[in-house]
C-alpha cells in the first residue's frame, strides 16, 4: 500500500510549491506514495512576514512522512500544534534548503524558539549563511557514503545552481553523504556538507541544502530527493 506523505511547501525564492509537486507526482505514478500537497496560503515573506496557513495540514495526523520546503512562516497556534504533535511522536522528516529557517515568529510569540530550533533540533542546523546568490556548487559523494541507499543512482560528482549553504558545525549524530565546494563564491569560501541523515525522537531525518529550481532539472538531484523520501519512510 502506498505510504502517506505530506508535502509542506511555502517560500518565495525557489518556488517549492511549483517544483516539489513534480517529485510527489513522480512517486505517486510509481505507486510508492499517496501525496497530500499543503501549499502556504501566502507565499511572500520578507519584509512583512505575515501570518499564513497550510490548507490540509491536518493530514499530518495520519501521515507516514512530512516533507518540508518552507521559509519564514508565521502559522496559527492550531497548525503549530499539529506540527509539534507530529514531531513529538518521533515520525520521519525530510527537509530541503530553506526548511532550516522554516519559521519567523515575532518576539513574544510562544513559538519563537522554533525560528532556529526547528532547523537546529530536527534537521541538524539552523540558518547560518551562504556563499552568495551568483555562485554555484560542485557536489561530490563523501568517502564511505557510497553504499548508502539515498545515493543509489546519484552521480559521484555533479554541478548544481544552488549556492552553497554554510551549515557547520553539525551535531555528531549527522551521517554526512554529500560534500559541496562553492564555485564563484562572493564570500569567504567554506566547503560544507549538502546532504545528511540523522534521527529526531527516534524518527528518521534526511536533509539536503539543494533545491534551486534549476537543481530539480538535474537527474542526480531528483534521484537524491526521491531516495531520501524512500529512506525516511523506511
């Protein structure tokens, strides 16, 4: 029976609400998942960071996996409680790129700790910095990671448009899979991992900092994301 996967999408920079449903559709067409697509009611964020919501988010209660590709969301209490209940139950998570900074609650909000806490505590890193939007990244498989199921069908070296995120230091429980070298960096060069696995409350977590729309045209990136979903589902 296909697993139930909820895609939680909402950020203006990379158009995840356009690109990620194509991943969901491909996995559905293969009979692997049954997808629920939750797209933010208001995509723009900076500079106003208005409150928005995800229609259909209640599907998380019965989900086998949550896939986050969001940025700077301010959600109503009832939706944050849905997300918190899912995470507290130790259920699996996949996060892409800006999901390290999924939330932007104002001072005084009871959810303000989630601004950094979701990325740090669930995915393994909060938002730190990047190498500049005119740069790109060469990605390679890390030694020892070659046999990981997430990397099956992923080229040992490939180029992506995504400018490299600075994510180090990572917690010791992160199993790093892919390494990024910035090309044409506009800031101090720091090579960094771009994909890893870990656990949160016993649930599997896969994160990749890739996710630019052009990346989704790279076969290795599409394979990486789909394999990450498969792995997280167990």
